[in-house]
């Protein structure tokens, strides 16, 4: 019988191991980033893992409940003494019995992922929905009976012309003690997201409270969850943090998660539970990081794509997996933190979810529109927010179009042979000499290039562990510019290219970037399969953009904005060499950083912006890529590097792409002779 298959997420690494193999052993043999310092004795707890059960169509496995060995005495002893999160196992104790999907949580990783969604500096007009008000409240009078809340409401009306107000039960429980402690002087935090809606007391303090009020702007992505803690009185970002979305173990892309729900009834409840837990943990982490009490976080704004939106709310996402891709609701939502079990905030904290645009274009895209305002640009502007699912906007003052395109996880470093998530030690930038075909690179956590003095010493602690998304994108583009890859994406041989860094791998070839196998380190290569994965991802992205251009009746755009973690860490030139984006002058291509997170911050700090985006989404026209007749045509043409038919005159003006061919019918005898590619 075939040995059981073990699949690790988020790395995507997999392998077959004999029954009885400890998960920790399997991880070490595959090079999975799973920590352990106690030698597998169940003492250190560093090797905690979360197994997934059920049918995983994306991975082609069904995980049975007995896929791992039974819970043992070592795990029970550890749990009783130090605690273990529900569903967790110790990798040194749990042994493989059948096919299994194993998620390695962030705290169990030696090299914690760098969630590269930093807050972007932005001037935002402050008009938060929650403000502080100091009031003097009349004392109780037996001759004029009324409740304490009613007298607070009267004081707000008389002293601030605000009211009437309401208060949740959590506030009512502390109302009387606080009033008396303050000798009938109190500071109340009032939330009023709409000027025509009665405000709600979310907290109160005795006397004059001069502490801060804080809010979270949360970008809930399919791969990562990023949050920015903002001071509501100044707009200052006090701290930013991010975590991997633990739903990755159910599927790396959105449709895989929908498929998991389809094949595992009730599976959406588990995905809802783990993402809410992750958001709670993130809220507590960011509060501790900034020295802010969790109770001081009294508001949060959340942006996410439609599938994440439904799973966060506990809604079945199955309808989003099939035409006509119907949302349960597309409107903005005002909720209480307790509605989503978010206990890491103030008990009475208020939540605001931006509206979704359509079935596959969510609140994250609405947040990008709020941040970048394509409808107010005179230039025709293409905005691309790249992730596992790409959201694309194209517009000017006449109209705005939107679509989504399923790029998959290749841009995140997943499904790449030496790929990994962004973490210290991962190659993030690379250059290949067009003459010698020798590479040099930089890794996350080190400012030196690999050919500079001191690089080896500077990277000793992290090592060189793999290649992340920005690294693989630059690597493929550099290989194309160096004549190692032809326009069809085929890698040449050593004989065709004149470099022994191209090594045979079956019927194809791989390009060797770094080899530390002599010291039991990784051997980092770019394979033909890696090139294909990038081609598929970039073709989906370009085809989506091209559909929007068709709707506008144009073959060109004036400006391109790259949003998201990708946009901040990839050069415009490399993106254009790959054909990820349409041709444009490079100085007309800019990065917007985490535009979705910026949009969430704007909505957090300015309540008028919420009304603005709610109106704006109704004016955005959705283009459905899944049923568009020309999507497949655009997709096929976009497979070439940079493109089979579309001219790239601006790119051709600055880059000479070698005119080489490495297919079986071509000799490739020019060895990568450099000629300008003609559009």
C-alpha cells in the first residue's frame, strides 16, 4: 500500500511517510518551518500543529478522524499543566496513520512570516464615529424618579445637544458604580456612525477621562490578516501587526474553501471559528505591542473579500461558488463585537464592515476604491490589488469598472518548488547578469546583496531558506531578460544558454540560484513548473485587466497603481517584463501599499467616508470574468512573456528582451543572442 500523504500548510510542502512517522519528523525531512527545542519529548510545546479533517479537493485528499495517532499521555500532561488550544496536537507526539493536512501556526514557526501590509502615511480628515464627552449628571431625587441612564441622556442633551442615547447591557452593569465613583461627573464614549441615528454609549469613566480611544482597521485577506491600531483622536497609527489566515489549511484559494464547505457539511462553522480566534489573538497582540488596554479599543472597521465576509459572519459561502455568485447581503453592516465573538476588544465595541461590490468583488476592493478614488481621476487609471484573488479597478471621472481574477497563491510564494511565505531568510530580490548569467540576491532581514562583503555573516542567523513571492516574480523576469527563458516560458538548457546553472530535471531544466546542500542547507532553484505557475497567475491577472479595458474601448491606460503587499515590493519593470500589467511609462506606475488597509483606516477615522463609499459602490460597474466571452482569449495570449499579441512599446524602449526559442523544434543555437523584441 502507498504510504500516507502529509501536506503542510501554509508552506504547501508535501510528502509520503510510513505510518507511525511523527509529524515533527515529517516536517524536518520536508524542510517545513516547525520549531522544537526539547528533542521531541513533549516539554517545550514549540511543535504545536493543527490537523485538518474532511475532504480537501484542492489537495486531492480526504482526511479521516484517525489520520493521526490517538491523543497520548504526554499531550494530556502538557495540556493539564500549561494548556493547549482546542484542536492542537504536539508534532513530536502525533504520528501519521493516514493522509493528513497539517497547519503549522505562526507561533510554531522558527521563522515567523513577515506580513508586509504596513500602514501607509496618509492625511485623513478626522471625524470618528466614537468620541468622548464629559458631563455632569443630576443626582437621583425621590421626588423626581428616573433611571441613571435617563439622567445621563438628559445631561448629554442639555450640555452637548446630543441624544437620546442607548447603552448595551455591558455598559449598564458599570453605569451606577461609575457615576457614584465620579461624584456624578463622568466621561462617556459615544458611538454615532450616522448623524441621523441615536448614539450608543460604548464605555464610561468616573470624572474626566483623558486616556485614549482606539480603533482597529482590519484587512481580512484570504492569506493574511493585517490590522492597524489607530488613535481615534489623532489618527496616529500606534501599531500594525499581521497573522496568517488559519483557514489556509482548508484551502489556499477562495474556491478551495467553498469546495471544502460543499464536501464537508458544517465546514463553514469551523472556518468561522478559526478566523475569529485569529482576529482575537491579533487584537490582543497589537494591544500588548502598543501598551494599550484591550478595553480601550472601542471600534473596528473590517474589509474583506466576499468569501471571507461570509465566513467571518458565519454565513454559508456555497452560493458564492456557483453562478450567479449571490451574496447574502452586499450592504455595509454595523455590528457589535459580541456578534462576532471578538472578545479581544471592549465588550461594547462597535464594528463596521464596508459594503461589497458584487459576488466576487468585495469590501476590500471597495476599500481600495475609497483610498485611491479612481472615479475622481482625469487619467484613465488601472488599480491592481494583487493577492490570492486579485481585485482590479479601472476608471476615470466618467465611470469605474471592477472585476476579480483568480490568480492563486503563486504570487505569495506558494506552489513554487523552493517557495515560502515572506519571512527572514527568504529571497525577495534577485538580479541575473545578462552576460555571465550569474545571480545575486537579497533576503528578507538583510540589506546586503549576496555578492557584497559581510552577507554571509549577516544572514548566519536566518540562513537562506527559500524564495518568496516577490523573489519568484523578479527571478522569472530576470531569467527572461537574461535569455534563460524564451517568450513561451520555456527554460533553455546549459548548451543553449552557455551556463551550467541550468540543470536537467527530467525533460525540462531548472535554474540554480543557491546551493547549500553540502552543509544540509536548501537547494533553491526555479523550475519549469514554477515558470508555469507564474504564467498562469499573471495571465489571469492581465486577462482581467484587459476585459475592463475592452469595456472602456481602449488598448492602453494612462496610469497603473499596484496595491497590496505585492505592489510595495516589486518593481514596475519586472511586473511589465512578465506581462502582469499593461504597458505604460514606468514613471506612470506607482505603488499604493496596502490600499485596502488604508481604505479601512479612512472609514475608521472619518464616518462621512462610510457614507461616501456606500454610495460609490452603487456606481461601480462589475464585469464578471467567469462568463466573459473574451476572458479565455485574453488569458491564452497573456501566457507569453510579456504577451503574445499586445505591443509593449514603453517596455521595449528600456529593455532589450532576447529573441530566443527553446522549444523542441528550435535549436536555440543563438545561445540567447540579444535582440529587441518587436511589438
